[in-house]
C-alpha cells in the first residue's frame, strides 16, 4: 500500500478532532519526509511516510485505550 499525504492527513484529522487541537503535518522529502508540529513546536521529527503512519496509528490506539474503546 502506498502511503500518501491524504492517508496521513485523514489520520491526523481524527486525532485533531478527538484532542481538540491543531497538529500540523509538514512534508519535505529533501529533508527526510514528514514531521508533526504544533504551535508549541515539533511533536515528531522528520520520518518517512510509513513510519509517520505507524506513529499516527499508535497515537490513535493510545487514545482508544485511554477511552477504553478498543
């Protein structure tokens, strides 16, 4: 499966809705891929698309476990 910006952004939109926050996904392939930032700074440094997808999926799983929705 190809990991596109649309796939990553859809996961991030879910996280932003649940946390009522404004995390932003930035892409710069020449610097190593995607990073995740907030108004306070970097949440996750630049990683390839697949690694960012795993990070966002883990983030969502953590939110589900916290709310006991698993």
